[in-house]
């Protein structure tokens, strides 16, 4: 059974804290993605990675960074959390060069920054 | 660049009736896939159905079917015989030549008993 696991379901952090959101997949997928989801805005792409050590900016990278030291793990980092980063964060993975296979998602992390 | 448009923020349907959720897309890629996901209030994204750009027939998966009209660039989801458990957010998505899934803003479906 394929699986994408995010480290936390719910997280509450203080403004200015450095926040790490971890994502691990067991499908040996090359592609991994981080999205944030806000009401009325759908899923917006923050960063993505096609391979280990590789990362590319998505549509809304400001205030975020990522790390991919191992193929199965893709971490999202909020360098200095702000209240406007309160959101639902979704990690996904997919096989390489695939337009016919769906992306697989983790269960999501609801982050609140106070 | 690719874009997905879902124009219905919210939809209501009576239990056991059919409902159509609209999705239009824009891409210059010759080959692409179209996907629908369901997101219940618990937050997980559940894959429902896939349609390939070269598929001649509309995809079906149980009570879900995808009404694919390539010339109009539309990929509407049809849910037949709605159930209370179908109440959720529904997202249309596309994967094209960049292999990056692009999502619409979603449609909130409420099924009334």
C-alpha cells in the first residue's frame, strides 16, 4: 500500500520560530511537491523536487525553503514563521515523467502561527 | 503554463440525485492527464478518476464518470446517485509536460438528505 506520511497532523508555532514540516514517501518516487491550501484559493505550489538534492521554486516560495537530502524525504522549512503562513500544508509525490499516474498525498499538516 | 478553472465554489444536491462539477483547463502540452480528487473534512486527498488526453472514451469509476470534451477543454466530474458521504471538497487537477500537478480552487459539495 503506497504511502506518503507527514510528520504532524496539527502544529501550533509562535511568530518568528523556525518550523520544519517533514514528508516521507515509500514509493521510490522521484518527484515530490509541497502545496499550501487556503479556503477559496485551492492548492498552490510552494516548492518541488525532481530528484535528490534538487529543488525548484513553485508559485509561492517566499518565506519558505526546502531540503531533499534523501530520495524518500522532502522537508519544508519556514525560516521565520509569520501569521500569514497559517494554513494547511500538503505534501505529494509522483513517479518520474508521468502524466497518467496521480500524485499521492500525505494526510496534511494544519499549521497555526500565533 | 497550465491552468485549471473550477467556477462553482459550492454546490448542493439531493441524496440519490446526480450532480456535475465543472472543470475547464488550459495547456499547450499535447499530452496531459486530468484528475479529480475528493477532500473530506478530515483533510486527506482521495484520488477519484483519471482521463488521458488521448483517451477516446470517457473515464468511469463506479459512481464517478468524467465528461471529457477535448475541443472545449473541459473535464467535468459526474457523480451519479449522490450519497451523504459524498459531501466534501472536490478538486480538478492536471499533469502536463512539466509533470507538476496543477489544481483548481475546488468545489464544495453538500449532499442533502
